[in-house]
C-alpha cells in the first residue's frame, strides 16, 4: 500500500503530544496549559530535566519557537521548553509581574498618590518614588511590603485581557493616567492587551507569571527620598544579593530627570507628541547642548586638578558611546590648553598562550589578568615621570605583543585610557592610584513608556550595537543578539561592581535616540529566522520599538554620540596621540 493511500480524514484526537528539548514526549489533553505540561515532567519523564530540577523557578515557556505564558493553551502537537528566572526572558517576566504587584499594592494603600518606577539599580532592583505626597515613611514602606506579601499568599491570578484601543484610552483618562493616554494615543494597532489583578487593570509591556504566588523573592528598602524594589538577579534567581550604596549613579539619573523636565518630555508619549507637533529639531538641539555642557564641565574639573592628575580613565558598559565621549572630552581639554595622549589598553594584552580561560575552557579576553598589568604599570609610571617608553603593539593575528612606538610625554600632557577595567582599583600601581581621574560612561535611560513601564538601559545599548554591528562589521542582528548575553555577563563581573569608583558619571543617553534607531533596527530584526533563540529577542525588541514615532537621521549633529552607532560622525577619524 502506498503512503498516499494510507492518508485519510479523521476526527481530532482529544490529546496532543508535547516534545521536550531532551527528547521526552508527553501526551496530555488538548487545551492543557504549557504550565500543566511542564509541571507533569517530573513524574512522566524519569531522568528527564524536570521542572523541579531546573536551576530556577519556571515562569514561562517556549512553544514552537514562540515565547508564551504558562497559561498558554496547547491545542496541537508542539515543541515545548521551560523558561526560568535564570533566563533573560524569565527574569523580565518576573520583574514585570513584581512591578504590577507593587503598583496594585501601592494603589490599595495610597489611592490619592502616584507611584513612579524610575530606573534600575545595581545588584537587582528598581528605584521608585511616590509623587503627590511626602516620601513614604519607614512604617508606610513596611506596611506596603506586608500588603504585597499578603497578595502573594493569596495566589491571585494575573488575568490577560484584550480591549479595544479607544476603550482602553477612555479607561485611563478616567483613572487620571495622562502618560498612559499619551502613549496609547500613538499606538498603531486598534487593540491593547491589559492585565487585571483583583480590581486593578493596567497595561504592562510583556508577559506575566500566572499568579501572585510566583512572586516570593523581593523586598522594599528606603533610598534617597524614595525606595528600592529589590528582586533576584539571574545568577542567583532565588536570592536577594546585598545592595551597595549607589549615590553617584542615583545623582546621574536625577540629573537626567532634570534634563527631561527642562525638555518637557516625561514619557515616550510626550516624546511622540513633540515629534508629531514638529518640535523634535528643538528637542535634539537642546539634548545635544546638555551633553556638551556636561562634557565641558568634566573637562573643567580635570583642568582644575591638572597639576596632580596625569591619568584619565574612562569605563562603562558596551555600546554606551565611550569612544565618541572620549574624543569630545579631548576636544574640550584642547580648548583649555591641555593636550591628552590616548593610550590603547588593547596593546597590553598578554600573549595568547598566557591568556586566562573561563569555566568552559575558552579564552577570557575580558578578565583583568588578560592584561599585562606589570608592564602597563611600569610604562605608566615612566610616562608620568617624563621618560621615553617604547609602547607595545598587540598583533591580534599572531596573538603576541610586538614593539610599538617610542613615546615621551610633554609636561602639559595627560594620558587618556578607555577600557572595561578603567574603574577597577587593581588596574593601576599604588603610586598612580591617586593621580587618576575616573569617568563612568553609560546610557542611563530614564525616559520610560509610562510611569510603570521602564525603558531598559540594556535594551537601548543592544539596539545601539545591532545598528553599529550591521553597518561597520556586517553582522546580522541574529549574530549580535547571540553574543549579547555573554557581553552583559562580562559587564556584571568587570564593570558594574566598580561604577561608584568614578569621580564623575556621564550619562550618554539621548531622549530622542530610539526614535532615530527604530527605523534602522526594524529591518535588521525582521531578518532573524523564526524558531531560533534570537528570534524571540528580535520579536520583543520589534514590539518595543513600535511605541516610538520615527525621526530622520539627518537631524542629528555630526558630533553626536548617536553618530557612533548610526554613522556619519565627524569624530570618527579624530585622534590625539602626538607626544
């Protein structure tokens, strides 16, 4: 009998098969949720990677290459994988759900006040504050956390609902949420997905856990007139890592908040209103002027300490605009009569066979020990003393140091070094530690979708990198996204723990940048193949960028930090290295 003759029409089965990544196959009732199948793994697949044996609690699933909530109904034979709090998407889902829990609890206790989720902080947390009332007292903060835990204990469901756009806008008007009204006014779809918890309904950009019972790991601590909502990091998904003080980071965020007030842009909806009204050129000019003022101020601080300071160390996470910042700082220093010399840390890599390796046996080029610290320290001390030094040149093809240029600095010259280890106290020898001026550069985004939906600084940097990698290196968005997790892990080890060592922080964020980057990023993201791990991230970023009205690149000044990513920078070939 031929295969064709054996094909016939049948009634749908009452069951479906679910195939797990380790080869285990489950059979269950059609319509059962992804969460129900994952809960059943331990008993149904002996020796399989059961949900309970995963390194972190499961909060979502991937069904046939698409990220889904655990409540997603399985209607056909499918491939299924768990998403835990140790995964990037799982961590986002947990934090988003926790934010909604905080929002609901705050509204229950303080119905006449507004809660604002401002920005992220080190070691896992969001800085929050209340408006239309005094800051929460210690007693009120304890009461708020207790109420949140009560809701967790009740294990209330997060209900996902789809509503017509016009109806949703009217709802938020009645609730006096002007930022949400402005945001939704520019939405390109005629519906919006809202979530309900008890009597509270709100928009949150992305998926939720099934119920409040999942949200067991958090606390609230007072912080600088507001408070921090603490949550676990991916590396320790069921622990709260001790939180260091972060006064300099908070000051940088507050300065940017003041800039936003000066611009009259307090949310993405307000930015879109400005674009639609034809005011974006003014917004761009003022934003860039604020950057220039800040860079000039940093140069003046260096000049005031010039007699003692001989080193300028610049560090910050990937794709924050450090290179353009360094060159704009050099221009400002030149205007003050100070001649900087750029020393490239990459030339101090140890020979390849001496490079440390990571836990997987791969070369760890981001480890501090990948640098020849003894040679670097010796050269810096001799250069500062006015001696001639033959610098090394690292040959990346052979993996070895070679002799480089012979350099002798003038008395009026400072050394600028840019690199991920610039704020690590182990970088410099002790005699030079007090002679360095340290600068932390990062795009500390504070323009949020609305008061409860943050714009992640990490997402902004990833979008920067996708655009630049495509233009300068020919990388696809899939290639850039696939490397990003490794990049951020390295930042967590080598950069963020030392950010408060900076003498100053420069916030490289620009209020209008995602409106410029959106049209450049979208076609790159749409090329990421379906059913790949990177597709889920690409789809998430596409949905996020839909909130921004587009802005033409022609409006960007040619010395803008944003030009480092979109191209056309007048500083691309700017060099200051003559001794």
